[in-house]
C-alpha cells in the first residue's frame, strides 16, 4: 500500500508540474538550484512539492518530488522528475533501499536512516520511463537553516527500470546511474 500511495502521489505531481504551475513554485533555496543527472542527461529542478507531516506506523516521514520545467534539451529524454521518500531522522548518511523494503524501517523500533529514490525521464513527452534505485548506495542528508532536508549523492546511485508510461522512452537503457546535487524539500518556505 505504501508503494502504491507513493507512486500515485508522484504521478499526480508529475502531471501537475509538467502541465504547468505557479511561478512561485520555482525551485531555489538559499540561492542553490536542484540538479541531477541520469547517465549523460542533465536536469535542473523547476517545480517541487514535498511534505514532512506524513506518518506511517506513527513514524513521521517526508516525500519530496521535484520536476523539471519545460525542458527540451535532452531529446526524448527531456523532462525528468525525482521522488525521495525518507523518515525524518535528521542529518547524516542515508542508505538507499527499495520501495519494497522501506516499510520495515518505518517503525518506532527502527532508528536507521534509509530512503527510497525514483527518477522518471522523458516527462516532457507522452512516453516516459521510471527508474527505481536498487538497494545500496548512500545519500548525504543535511538540514538547512529553515529546517528543510537537502539531499546529495556521495557517489552515483544504480537505478533499474521499473515502469514505462505510454511505451516508455524509445531506446531507453534497462539501468543507469543517478547523481543528485542539492535536492531540497522546501515546503516550509
């Protein structure tokens, strides 16, 4: 159920962001811009939605969704979105786990810092492909002066294809590497 809820949240936010949004949703926090790369394709965040008030099994967690604006620079790979789901356990190194595994870490008994990570590419057209981080890898989490979580990869994260929308991106790879620079949850701003 958790995986389904996250997927539905992500899908609705991608559709909203790709279809347009308010100008005040532009992603800039403390003069930094969210950036990520999937293999050789570079993306800059344009819209964001996040929340830190969600609970599962009485454990607060956050969901961050960042999408590009009208990005046409990467051909059929134009447009992208990131989704990060994480328990609110403060700054530090978070281990990447699959969305099937995250539920076991969202309990009162667990203090582990883990997160799930998804990246969708090709959102500027009808065909898109979603990739999910395979278990393994770390993301450095810090918290800014406003209490917002900030995410940076410490090394490329291996991603595997998990879903094709409308047939997926033509000639897409089955897997790839993702790097993230300054992805922010700035809902409180």
